[in-house]
């Protein structure tokens, strides 16, 4: 499903942007922190650099001023000056254990680090070497503060490579997690999609999504049960109507034909017979509609020479006797004669029946009905037209507007709605229009 | 219109709804079927079918003590009598069940009296061959037993194909027969494309049976559908 992939991509993009922003924020905070520490250190009067400069300046001019001595004392600092042979020539406030003479090696070692664990800083001056000592553990000194030039030179490249590697790792993590999410959610999404189309689903999902899958299956079962109940109900009602309707139709027809009865009585019987026929049509439509709606699997699609079925249907219809107010003109093209459709012929017959009945229903004054069967662009066209009153503009507009449910419900009952449903099951198309001269025309196009 | 031969056939009606049974009887009686046997349950149906040996059974599917399908299967053990199911059940699966078991036709309620008679006649004609009576047309007389047409003083022989064609049409006299049915009657199960040959045969038949073959009154064309044989007016 494309939507999910996009959704996940979007989600992960947001997530990655967030990580990047977080990283940036950390960097800024760290910079601010270091900046602040450095600033504080810089602002302090007793930094090694400042103290060394101050002391050396005063010692070169003679001796330490009172003020400097006070600074040293307050901060537990001490000072000594060694001459070029390593002998102490000046000292101030030396802690215990500090020797008074040093070899060249000793000077070399402590000048970079500690003297008896006291962090010391040195500066050269006219008299010799100024050594400034700080209290123990007040400074960390890096005793090996060097890097090969090659490392310094390749550092930007290294950083770039590191960045690329990070990107690669992130991308792999992203792809894998995306695939995983899609894989885990796909069955559920498929299930929801099927359910949306009213099809039963059995979704299997493991892990965290298991409860959702279960609920989906539950919903599906419910849907199936409801559909079955509805179909059974329709089936039951239509079943129970049929026997009484047989009697109403049978007796009404008998009365209609009795020669010993007065015409008004026979006319009324004719109305009863006609209306019973409408109820019969409705019951039949209802049953087929229910089957199409809730039982999509039960069709028996078969390759059929459709003209033969259509012709036989029309003949049976005419042989049972149609009202002389109506006449039928049939035109079947030579190509249509041989055309085969993958269809359930009973349904096509029903569609035809409903179109014929529709024409008669809307033209009570009588009309000629034209049935044309022909082929066009790999389609078999079944056209039923009449020279009656035709559709109103409002009806046609409603049909064009695919909120056609409205059209059927308000104007045409189940008949045309069922035709549309039947055409849809056969992946065909239904077109309603008015003939140029007069009357209605309904075109059913079925792909061959 | 139909021959008394078919109307003399014995029909067993099995229907638990008394009112409907009465109506079926009425419709058939009025049509001229006198030999009717009535049953209102499966048990009664089985007994009466065995005792009276009907020529046709009109059978309701849902009976209080069993299904019409079961009833038919019991009868099938000793007889191949044609059976028409009359039922309120209309799911396609039922139809297949019924026809697979050897039913000859299937009428879904509600039905019109005409429809019921049409189906009964169709089955009877198919199953019981009538000794062919000469058929009177407007301008001629068809003698199927001799495969001849008598027009005025002339006696014209019919070819085998013309005979078949007229026989099929006469079995449905007054009714439209589709070109497909006619072609199949002559050439057997053929795909299509025999309409032109059929036209040629129709033309020749008209020359033999019509007074004025270019203005036929007995063998009528229904464009796009088929043909109809019209019986002559009684004098």
C-alpha cells in the first residue's frame, strides 16, 4: 500500500529532523557551557598566565609587591625562581617538601606537569626560571599534549567520513524500521481495505498488532453475520410472499377473462393482476439485489452467446402475451449474433426484463419499444429505447450525478438500480439518455 | 388450441397450500385437463404417484413432511415421469439441485396461469409423441404422418428439413420460436451462422404452404427474433 509507505517516510523524516535538531541543540549548549567556563577563567585575576606575567614583571624589577603577595597567599599559591644551574634563588610561601635545587631532567619533567603533585606553571625571566605552584588538584595538566601533523591535516576528511558513516547508519536503520513497520501493518491495512469493500477478512498478525487483528476479524464476522441475517430476512419475506401472490395473480387473471362478468369488474381484476405483477417483479428484484449485494461469490459466470439468451427471453415474454398497446421492434447485428459474453445470463435477462418493464411502466398510453443488440469497440451493446415520454431533465441530471442512489430511490424504485448493479457485476456501463426524436433510451455496454 | 391428446394426460398435483392447490386444479380444469390427481403432503404424493402412475407431476418443493426433491427421488426409483417443480424457493442453487436430480422444469412462484400452462404443454409435447394429426393452416393442410402439404388440389412432399422445421413450429403453434431453436431443431447444437440457410428453408416452406408466398399469413417472421406458425381459422 503506497499510502502507508508515504506515511512512514513522513513520520521518519520528522523523526530524523528532530534528532538533527536535538544534536544541534546539544552542540549549542555545549558551546555555551565551554564558552562560559573559559570566560570565567579568563575573568579570574589569578589565572596562571596573569599571575606569571604579574610576578615575573615585579620580580624583574626587584621584589613582589604586597598586593601580589596577598593574592598568592589568599589563593594558596606559591612561587620560586631557579637560576640556570637549578638552584633556588627566590621563594615565596613554598609548601613543605619542595626541594631547593633541581637537575635539568627534573625541571624538564615538572615544567610540563606537576611538582610533588602540585600543578606548576613556568616562565622564563632575566634572573632564571619562574615557577608558579597551585594547590593540589586545582588543575588537570595534559602531560602529552601533542598530535601528529598528519592527523591534524586529515582531521576534516575524517570528520566528513564520520558524518557520511553516520548518515549511512541512520539510513539503514530508517529503511529497516520502515520495512518492518510496513510489513507488520500491511495485513491489518489489507484487512481494513477489504472490510471497507464489505468483504469478509481473516487477518493474521503477530506481536503488538495481534489485538488489532483480532478486533478486525471480529468486525468482519459481525459484518458477515449482519449481511447474512439481512439476506436471510429478505429471502424469507420474499419466500412467504410468493404463495399468496400466486393466488392473487391467478384469480385476478381468471376474473379478467371471465365472459360472464361485467366490464368494470374485469377492469378492476386487470388492475389487481397488473399490480400483482409489479409486486412479483419487486420481490424478484429484491432477491437478486440481495444476492448481488451480500453474496458476491455465488455468480456462475459462463461464456454465453448472449444474443440467443436475449432472443429467447424476449420470445418467452411475448409468448405469454403482452398488452396490445405495446409493440416491440428487434434489431440484432450480424456481429452481435456471434458475440460471446462472460456473464450470468439469468442476470442479463433480468436487466433486459427491467428495462422492458420500465418502458411500459412510464408509458401507460402505449409505445413502441426498440431493442437493439450490436457490437462496438469490443463491447456488446444492449439498447432498449421507446418512443414514449422519455426522461425529464431532472432525472437525467440526477443519473449523471453519481450520487445515483438518490436517483433510484426517488424516481425508479429498485428496477433501474438493479440493472445498474447487474451491469457493474459484468464490468459494464449503463447510459441513460433521451432519443433525438422522442422517448427514452437506455444503453447497456458489456465488455467482450 | 392444444390437442385433446395432451389434455387427456394425467397430472399429479402435490401442494400443501390448499387454496393454491384448488386454484391450480381450476386453471387446469378450465384448460381442459380432466384427469387430475391431488396430494397435499409428501406421503400422499408418494402413494398416489405409485397408485395412479401420472403422466406429469407438478411438485411443490416445500412440503410439511419432507421436500419435493426427496419425493421425486423416490418416484425416480421406478419411473421417469416428467416433473415440474413449483416453488417459492428461488435461489439459483435450488434450481441446480432440482434440475440435477432430473426435474424437467422449474417454475418460481408467483406465476401466471398462462405461464403454468405454457410449461406444462411444453413438457408434455416433449415427452409424449402425439399421433400426428393433420394441421389446418390458412391456405393449406399439413399432414405430418405423410410428410405432405395439401394446397388446393396439389399434394406437395416435404423434405426432411422442411418437415422438421414445420414440426417444431407446429408444436408451438401460435407462439414465436427463436431462430436458435429452429436451427438446433434442424442441425443440432450449432454455434451460429446458420440463419441464412434457415431463411432459404423458410422461403421454400412458404412456397409450399402459403397461398401467396410473398405475403405469408401462416408462417410469420418476427424480425430479429424468429418465426411463428399461425393455425387456420376454423370454418
